[in-house]
């Protein structure tokens, strides 16, 4: 299972992806951590992604969880969108793509400079 002990590895994978200017699918992330994809593991990963973003915000860093996406459409899963007051109403259309792209590019630029 993905646990809080994986936080440093998850953060390192996300920073490496940001510096490379790319996203990672949930499956890629879990495989890099030594796990096969399963819904329970993905949910555990998502909780840790939320924690990484919370800590990053406190440090003045852009969000990194936006880099973890579904393979089908390369957008973050539903949990990433919940509670976002600034998100478009449609989580899958062109507005969602533009919203995610802007945030991904912010992460790429920040981590390529740091």
C-alpha cells in the first residue's frame, strides 16, 4: 500500500516530472513506487498528493498534484477538482484542459528555475 513513508519519493517524482515538463499517469506514479495500479492504492496516493500540495502552498510553491493525470484524457481525476472554487464547471472539456495546462505550466516553470 502507498503510505506516508512514500511522501519523499512521491515529491521527488513530481519534481523530476515538473523539471522535465511532463505529467505522470496514476499508473506511472504507482509503478515508479513499486506498486501495480489499484483503486485503493490510487486513493491512498491522492491523499498524499493533497498533503504534498498543502505543504507546497505553505512554502510558496506551485501545486504538483496537477501533474498526476488519468491515462484516458491526461486530466487529473475527480478528487483533484472537488472543492476548487476557481475550477471550471466541466471537469473534462476544453475549459478543464486550459485550467490544467495553465497550472501544469506554472509547475514546470517554477521547478525548472529552482
